[in-house]
C-alpha cells in the first residue's frame, strides 16, 4: 500500500501543474542542458524552507540563475512559480526578493516572446497584476522594487494599464475579464489589485517610491495612448511635489515621453508647465524648456501662452541663452502658429514709432526667433507667408541664434540672408530642404546632452570659421542693403546697418587676435557705410530745401574718422581691401568737395594722390579698377587744368558700388594701452601752478610698425600739447612694444587741481600733402586715436591755492 | 477557543468608539469614546454590559485586562475619565506618547464647553482628568508590551488625521493571546500627508481585524489635484493683489498648508508675506517639534538639517496689519469663522472681490463657514446689528479625513486576516464594504450594531512530538520520491519541482495528561500490544442471472 501510494504520487502533479498549466507545454521541449536545473531544484526546495533568511537567500540565488540562463528553458517558469508563492510572505526581505525575481522573469518572458514572435498577453497581464498587488506593500523597498519591475513589462493590455491609474475599479468585460474567468489567478489576485497603484505611488510618503512610480508611469506610456494621456494628468500633479528629486524625475519622464511622441499636452496642463518655466531652480527650468521644445501644442492659445511663459522666463533669467534654441524649435514644430506670430509681429514693427523697435527687448527677440523658424517647419505643404520685414530684423540676431543652436540649424539659417536683404525681390523662401534639420528629433536627454557638448567643442575650435562665415553673410546683406538704397527708406537701411553692427560687436567681445581685428574693422566699415547713406540722404534733401549745415559737417567728420581708422589702424590689409578703403576715402573727399563747392589746391592734391594710389594698386590687374574710380579719374583729368572741379556728387554716388571683399586675410589692429600707475581721483599727482609737470606713462603698443608716427596728445581745457614718441625707445617686437617714459606737460593751469586728458594718436600718412600745419609742433597729418582718453588727476601743492 | 467581540460604540454609527474584545479569557477595551451628538446617557458606551458579559466578576478592574486608546479624538477617548473615575476602573491604560500629551488638553477643553457653556452637570472634574491620566502607561510604536502572562500588545503607526485636527500619534494596536491574534485599527490613513506619514504595519497572522469604515464606499481622488487647485487659487489671488484668508485650527491643518505654501513660495520665488496669527504657531509647533518621530519621512529627514516648522516665508501677524494694502496670506483661528480673530479679519476682507477665503472641508452648521459653503451668499448677518457684504472669492479645501474605501481594502488585503469586523461607519456603506470584502478578498466580514456581540472562531496550533522512527521513515520516503522525480525532471521538464508535496503517513496519538504524539504504524501496534490484522476485500459483482434467464424464458414463451 505504501509503495503504490508513493509511486502514484508524482503522477498527477506532473500531469497538471495548476499554476502554469498553460505555459509548461511549449516550454517542455526546449529544455537546455542539465546545469541550471539542478541549481534551480535545489534553490526551489530551499525557498520552501522554514527559515526566512534562508528563503530570502534562496530567492536571491534563483534570481542569479535566471539572470544567467537564456530565455528558453523551463528554469524561468520554475523560478517564477516559486517567486509567486512567496510573494505574500510574512518577511519583507522575502517579499522583496520575490518581487525582484518576478521582475526578472517578466523580462525573460518578454525576451522570449520577442524571439518567438508569439505573444502571450494574458501571461504578461497576469505578471503585471501580481507585481501591482505588491505596489501597496507596507515595506518601502518592496514598493520600489514592484514599480521597477513594472517598468520592465512589455505588451500589457490597455485595460490593465488604465486600471492601474484609477483607484476606482473599472469594470470591463474584455481582456482582463477573461483572466478572472480563466481561474488562473489565486482568489486574492484579481483585476482590482492593480487599481490605482500609480495614484498611490505618486503620493507615497517616501520620495524614492515616488521616483520609481514616476519612472514606471513614463515607461509604460508606450503601450497605450489613452494611458499616456491619463498618466500625464498624474505627472502634472507631481510637478508640485515637495522633493526636488521627484520633480526632476517627473520632468525627465515627461521628456522621455515627449521624445517618443507619447506626450499630448492639453490646455489644463499648461498652467503647470508655465509654472515650472519660472521655477527658482535652474535645472527644473532647463528641463521644462526642453520638454516644451518637443511637445506638440494643439491650440494657438496654448502656443501663445507657452511663448509668453518662455519670454517671462527669459526676462527673469536673461543668461539662459538656450531659451532661444527652444523658441526656435517650438516655432519649427508649429509652423502655422509661428506664421501667425510673425504676422502680428510684422504689424507691430510697422506701427512702431519711427522704426524704433528695440531689439534688446527679450520679447521682440523671442518673437523674431519664433517667426523665422516658421519656414523650416514641417508644415511645408502650407504656404507660410512670413513678412520680409521680419527677416531684415532677424539678421542681427543671427549670432545669438547660432550660438544658441547647434551647427545643423546654422546651415538652415543661411536662407535668412536671402529674403532679408531683398524684400522686393521675387525670391521664394529658401527653407531648409529635407528633414535633416530635426534638431529635436528622437534622442534621449543624454543624447542631446552629448550632442550639445560636442557642438560646443566643435564650435570652440571652429569658432573663427563660423564667425567668418556669418560675417560674410552679413556683408552680403550690407551689399544688398546698399543696392536697395534707392527704393527703401533711410530708416530701414539705417536699422539694418545698425543692427548688423550690434551683432558684430557681440562677436567682437568674444574674439581676439586676427578675428578681433577683423571684427573691429567691420565695425568701422559698417559705420562708414552708414555715414555715407546718411550723408547721401542729407545731400539729396539739400537739393530741395535747406537743412542745418552742422549735421552734415558732423557726419562728414565722422566719416573721415572711420575711413582714416580703416586706413591707418589696420595692418595686413590685402589689396582688395586696400582698394576698397581707398575708394571710401575718395568718396569721403568727394563729399567734402561737393559740400564746399569750390576746391582748394590741397583738396585737389589729395584727390590726386588717392587716385594715383588706386591706379598703382590696380596696375598689375590683380584688382579691378572700378567704374566709380574710373569715372572720378576721368572727371578729374578733364577738369584739373583750370584748378577747379565741378562735382556732381549724386552722379558719383550712383556709380559707386559697394562690393565687400570676399577674402580678408590676416588683419591686425593697431592698438595701444596707456597707463599712469597709481593715479586716480583719490590719489592725484602733485604739481605747482604754472610750472611744467612730468607725468610718468606706461605705454604698450600692439601692431605698430617702426614707420608709424605715434604721438601722445595731452589736453587740459583749451591747451593741447602733442609729444612725439620715439619708437626706437620701445622694447619688444612689431607685435607688442612697451616702454615707460616721463613726458612733461607745460601749460599747467592756475587751479587747485585739474584733469589732464591723455591719449595716443597715430598719424595718417597722406603722401607729402600736409593737411595740418605744425602749429604746436604736433602731427603733420590727420590723426586717429589709438586708445581711449585717459584721465590723469593732478592737484596743486600750492598752499595758497588750496585756500 | 474563540474571540468574543462586544461592540459598545461606533457599531453601525460614527462616534463613541468602544469595542471590548475577549481573547482567550482576556478582556481588552479598545478606545473609550463619547458621542458628540448626544447629551444624555447615550453619550457614553453602556459599560454595564461588560459586567453582564463577565459573570465571574463584579468590578471593571478585574473584568478588563487593559484599556487601549488609539488616539486623542474625543470620540475615542471622551469617556475615559468617566470610566476610570466614575465607574471605577483602575487597571492599566495604554496610549502613545503624543496621545498622552494631547489628551488632557482635549478633555479639559470639552469639559469646559460642557460645563461652562452649556451649563450641564459636571460628569467629571479637571482633577478627575489628571488622576485618570496618571494611570496611563505610554507606549512607543512597535514596542511589544506584555500586559500580563498571556496578553501581548503592540502599537503601529496609523497616520490618521481628521479634517479638523491632524492627529499625531494615532496608532493601530495588535493584540495577541496565545495563538489568537487581532488588530484594532482605530482611525487610520493610508495616504501620506506632507507632515504625517501613511499607516505602517507588518504582515501578521491574524484571526480578526477590526477596522474603521468611515469612507466605506467613497474613493477619494488624488491629493495632488486638491493641492494644485488650492495653490492655483491662492497664487492667482495674490498675483492680482488680493488677500487670502485661511481659517484653520491650531493643530495640524495649518502646518500642513503652511508646508505646502512655503514650498511653493520658495519655488516660485514669491515675495508676498504669509502670516500666522499669534498663538497658532506657539502651541502647535511646540507639540510638533516635540514629537518629530511621529511625522512623515520628509519631515524626519529634513529635521536634522533645519527645523521644518520654521517656515522661511512665514511671519507673525500684528493686528494692525489688517488694513494694510497689498497682497498677503493669513492663517487665522478658528477654522470655521465662528468667531474670534478669523471672524474679525473676515469682516474686513470679505467685502473686496479681489480677496479669497479658503474653507476647510467640514464646517459645523450655524457657523459662518457653513453659510459660505452652502451656496454663495452675498450678505451674511453676523448678529442682529452687523452684517457683511460678501464679495470675496471662496475656495473650498476638500482635504478629507480618514482612509477611503480603497485604503481599507488595501490594508485588509495586506493583513489578510481570517475575519473582519467593521466599526465606525454608516450602516449602508458598511454593508457595501462587507460585500466587497467577502467577494473580493474571500474573508468573512461582520458589522455588528452597538451592544451586539460577534464570536469568531480562532485557529489553534498544537505542539506535537514525533517519534524518531517516524521521522526517519519520512526522510526515507522523501529521498525515494525526489530520486524518482529527478529522473522525471531531467527527462521532461522542471515544473514539477513546485508541486513537491511531502506526504507522510503516521498515527496521531492523543492521550489525557500527555502531550500529543505522532508515531508510525508498527510503533503504534507495539504500544497497543496487538498484532496487525489485515482486512481484505474482494470485489463482489452483483449478477442477476436468474432474472435474466426468466426474462429470456418470458420472451420465448411469448413467441
């Protein structure tokens, strides 16, 4: 009797294992080698032992085995079954190990399904429910582990997912219902056990659990759109969490969801989003922005409020330049909305008084960037009408945009220069062709970080190339602006030029050396052109009615200064540039000529000298002798005999072509530093009224050659005194020279104290023609300042004076 | 053995919680509350029934092993001084430290209201309260206390709060006599708060769970949503230059909202002042600081770095600030604007439509808070002569008390007791929950009315010794089994391992005055001194040949 009982015992239990009858069949044939089976059997029997610590250790051992074995084979089922049995153990460390093991098994099952292609949705749902039932465990680690396990699930049915969000039990007849009917589940493990685990999870007392719940919420979003939408509601609530780590994790989750396109923001979420944009924490703000750059906003109203939020954020934290790139990508993602914004902005620009639109305003900058992003948007099939005035205003922001965006975008931005300069030209908008500009496409946060980091590195090394590139674009713009001087209002041209210069200045701050010199040269160039445009305007006006002569005088003087600077203060100008500068000098002189009507001998000599120089430069044919120069030369040759020159300046101006050089070579800017050590308004130098005072200067000169004539100009009230600097006394090479020298100032005033304004000037050679007479023993030619004026404070030692 | 459960109060009603449980001859009284709705003898539990149920004795001290109070709400502790001082119970009383600290305040407050305001006859004096509190033995969480030789009790964190008063120190109580074990929950909360944690308990082997069921049918929505609405309303009001009045009670609620606002202020970088009316902070924060171990994890964590109740953006309110221009947020007592400072401020601020008044979830009828909640009145009469034109906005804070039905189900599922008794709830809801527990969790569930007794069978474990031969026999049997199995497993599959039921055969011998023992068949025979008799059965197939023959004969004859 004993024997018969024993032998018949294993029979029924093998024929029909109650827990996993459905799965054992197909797996049976796929048993692998004997290795894991022995381990599994030993561990499973230990897991059923009496002592909790041994049970927990056995489960951990099983987990190690499961990690080791392949997806096939019955070992996984075996471990899974064992873990399920211990899921409700009294000891929390056992529950923890069991949950972990189930999570591992779920991964293996999912992997197996992927290989075989046969999905077993019911089994996945079952595991999901089992893990869910532990998500309300009283032990914190178990809850965390349960959520971590849930995050790894694959192919969970929508009904179960939705149930996990809602505390209320959703009664459905489909899918989930079948599980209950199939009686596969133990009596306590039925559908409602998943109810609201996330609703509880995100309210958990421990932030670690909340973080885990948040991660899982996001990870599961890929299975169901409806779930993703509802999960978003919960995630939005979590942005108010009191722990920063949770808020950051929430944003990370939202970012991931947005990256994979499961994030559909609704109006009710906007309030929360906008609040995070102005969060006190920079990381939170940054993360919130990144999400905004990815999401799709269904309504114009939401789009506008997002923009407003970003602008507010920009105003509060102007140092966060990446807002611009976010604005750009938002605009790009919502082509038609951006076009709408552009339209409104254009209206605003046109109604702005006197064209004075303050580009420094963050709002205008932000809206401009959004506007120009419209053409690169995906809605290419729609015809997006971006008013051209937007582009001309956006040009100066190019630098800001390009530094905020990656290089990819910069390529796209090249379209900007075309419509911007020629609003009347019938050129279609050149949008960035193809979808290669998807800067914010599918990338994880880390990926984006890496990209940004890489771009930054590349930008650093290719900085100069980049600047040169954008400057070239700008010069093209300037050229085109010049071309439209007839058709456009002076204001518009002036605005373009002024903003261009601003932009150059922005670059100039960061750069040094040859690039810096080039940029400062450009500044002068732009100034000169602006002057020419303005002078031209004044001259044309003068034809009709009189206008105060002073403004013209000032402009002429300004133009002279700019041109002189370009001529004298830069070394290494190539021939093309030299010709251009000379042409500008010529033009400046012609202006003077036309202003005074009659020309002196001196003036004629000067013109002659310039033309000769031009001639000489172009003689070998390396440079083109322009129509302008040619005409001037012919006019000059024809009229020179009688000593007067009747100049129709308007005619010349018409011929004058602005043709910026394509190649700039290596420019060097002459500059100087002038210092008086230890002197300031608090510590003045002593002097005796009426007697000369010696001031000790530290001077350093950069890029000054031995032939240059440098003067130190000292100036107090009416008295100006020039002192020549003997360059041979300087130490150093051509690049940097320095010396300390004591220079006396003779005309000290009869005052208690005075301020001596000192500055270094360089003489501009103009052949042998003397413009200035050496009245005070000063420079023969016109001069250009090399540095800013330095104030030297002097105080009288005379006691009488003090009284 | 059985557990006898006599419900003296809170049976199919809310109020005067009092359950007397008899386990293994030990009688424990859980809670000793009073009913706030009655002013006659119905206000206290009918203590006489305890004596009726205990015929062997005539006084309470010997009838009851101990009294355990879960928390300091009057419906859980209100009758205690009466029971000890008037009825004369002198046995041990257990409660947690915070409860012991806060209970006398509550009791004395109520006694004053009863005697001074209503002019009722004094049931017990202040001295009675003090004498009663002297008998109290404070317990810590998870501290196991051996009440007497058999009875063991242990308190667990219950995290309960009520809308009026956040409750520190609420506990669930585990009691065990022999093998019979039970848990009495008191009021508890399964959703954590900003400053109070969620209930925490271990998985125990229980025969009985007595749980509250205030929200037996309700499922509350997310706490976050309510907080968000609150913050949104407050932020909107102050950003438009309005003033926000938040009437609160001294303990708990103000702290909760203040943590919330302070946090939000910090994040949003708001500079608008948050005021606490004097008195609120001093008393309440003192208790909270004292009892930091009873708060939520976040508060505990941050306590080492900074005192979480020292709010960064909160300052004290001076009476002269009432008419100051500009936005602000003010916490003022009492919570239902029934008078005092919050009424004074309300009178001034309610007339502007820019201002906002947030009301607690529950207001007693007759208070201004109640009037504001029921519809939106435009004019409120404070007394015969004064009235207030109400133009301000009103936001209702629905921070609700107690755990919801989901929480009850979760706890019940987690503890997995054999039986559940519902108390502290409304009858129809309890019936609903009973059905759910029975159908979904498969436990038997009861919801007795007051003064009813439920008897619950308990499991009883018995120690049995086994003979050496029996054990060796078993082991040999198993070894053979597993050998056979291992052959099978390696050749087929592994799933059989889980169904390893170790069967063994033996004979249980229970003799009087001897420990029960299990032994083998031959040992048993030896013990009896008899030989083995075997009875064999032969299968016997009934045959009806005669009938069949007769039938055939019949057939033949008929032909």
